[in-house]
C-alpha cells in the first residue's frame, strides 16, 4: 500500500508539474492576460529590478520608471515609426511588397522585431530588456545598411507573383518574432547562469550590476515561450504557402532545394523547442539551446545558403 | 544592319525601362527614413544604457 501511495503521489506531482506548462499562453489568449509571474526575490534570483508588476497602468509605470526609461521608450516608439515609414515608402517606390531581396528582407524583419518588442516593452514594462533587444536591432539594421544595402530596383521575374505578398510576408513576420525570441533566449541563459553562480555563492546577489538588472530566468523563459509560440504558426504558414507557390511556379510542392531544406530544419528545431518546453527534463537550459539552434539555422539559411549556395531561391541580390 | 537586331532591346535598355517604374524620389525618402530610424534606435539604446548606469 505504501508503495502504491508513493507511486500515486509521484504521478500527481508529475501531473501538477506538467499542468503549469503553457499556462501563460492559455492566459495570454484572453483579454485579461496575466504578465509573467513576479520573480521570486529569494537568494540567487536576479529579480531585484525584474519586470514590474502589471497591476499599475502604463502611465503610472512609466512615470515611476524614471527619466532615462521615459526617454528610451519614447525614442524606441519614434524609431519604430521612422522604420515603418521607411519600409512603407520603399514599398510605394518599387510598387510591390518591400521584401524582394536580402536588404529589404532584413530591414523588414528588424522592423517586425522592433514593433514586436515595443509591444512587449509596453505590455510587460520590460525596460530592462530594452538595451539588449533594441541593441540587437541596431546591429542588424546597421549591418543591413552597410554590408548588404541594395538600391531600389525591379523584382527578379521569378518573384513577380502575388505569392510574394503571402509567403515572404509570413517568413518576414515570423523571422522578426524569432529574432526577439533569440535575444530573450540568450538572456535566459545568462540569467540562469547568474542565478546558479549566486546560489553557489560564487557571486554576491546584486554584485553584478548589469546582470542583476535583467529579469529572472523564470520570466525570460515564459516570455521566450510566448514569443516562439506566437511566431511558430506564422512560420508554419509561410512554409506551406511557399510549397503552394513552388507548385504553381515549378510544378512541385517540395524539391529539397537548399533553402526549402533549411526552412524545414528551422521548423523542426522550433517544434522541438516547443515539445522540449513541455517535457520534464528538457526544459530550461536545454530547451533554450534548441530554440537558439533554430534561430541559428534561420540565420544560416538567410546569410549563407541564400547568398553562397546556388538554388531555386537565389534572389538575395547580394554580391 | 539587320532590322530585327536593331529593334530588339539590349539588356541595359531593358534594365533602364524597368527602372523607369521605380520612384527614385520616394526610394531616397525611404533611405532617409531608414537612416533616421537607425539613429533614433541608437539614441534609444543609449537611453536604456543610461537607465542601467544611472537609473533607479
């Protein structure tokens, strides 16, 4: 009887553990979505200035956040407005969706990332994430402007189809969202390592000013999960739309072209992350490694496969 | 001179014809907006850094 009771308790514990996975997503689908749980302020938790509670209104929160944060948020919103204006005017200038080559794709992708992050910033009052995510946006946009800049020009004939507005739009949206998720994933790994070091007594809590300001690993984990689960269906739709376009243009849905193959690998890795996130023993650090591998395969596809490997998708217009 | 050859447009002529459809003025405005966005984002990042360094 004792062993049966112990087994039952173990099963109940496991069920309770699994029941918490994705709880944030379920709540986020409703209109009164809860913010990531307040960070435990116990020892080893870099939660001293983690995401502020969403009990207060945005105006209250921004009022209390200080001058620097007010300026940073205002500049981020202004930057997003200018960025969006740049993408839209480029579209009007070339009379098509403005993501027909590598430069346009990266500028649109970073625009999506910036818009998505400003939403996260305002919704979760995630001031402490601003320097990291917006910093990554600045680096990516700076590289696009300096390394892969392409003057406005006509579309290559192969891309002159309404499917550009469907397939590439979906890929641009999901890539921008995955961009934010990747930065959050890296921050999670940093926060997790910092927490472990604090717990081991190697670092005093709050000893590292920079690391003690980022949200807790739990908050970053939940935020990353919500971000990926938002982008994953869009990526899936983009891959399916691409297959339908391929059938129309080339007479086959799937030909294992290098870009198609890497898009599929990326899909598998993000699906594996979502599965790992729901599997005990694979959560946390391991799951985030898978998520980052997914983003690495996405970047590899954009920067290496589309530029250096000749295939049916060689439209980058670089070099 | 072969009439057929003189009438067929060269690659550069085709390219020029395609570029006529591009609104170069609007494209320049787009480029300016993009540079402005990059500068404003950079200032925003500096402000976030200021919060980390000097904020509460």
